[in-house]
């Protein structure tokens, strides 16, 4: 499976969940199939996608990897955002 780079995921909980749902659907996964492949509880996937839980980085990495993406973390200073 080829890893893909994507634009920044998000900075708020609802947007992270919405983006993760789009990625999951584009990869052809159901909540259950993603949960199985990523070794995550299906309720965790649902809570993340509905903006009720901040995903731990290891969980987010497994979910993204199962969809053919990789998680990249970069450092930007607050001054860069002005």
C-alpha cells in the first residue's frame, strides 16, 4: 500500500474527526473494517469521527496507516501563523 501525504489534518477536534471520516470512506473502509485493521475499538473510531474524543497519536497513526496515509508532525512557531 502506498503511503500518501495529505494537507494538515486539523487543529480542532470536530475537523479532525470529519477529515478522518472522509479518509476512511475514500479508503473504502467501514467503521468496523478500519477498527479491525487498525486494532482500534470501533467505538473509538466513531467517537473520533464525531468529534467526541481527541485521538492519541498512536491510534491516529494506525488509523491513517490502515487507510494508506502516514502521519507527519511538524513544528511551526506561533509567529509563523501570523
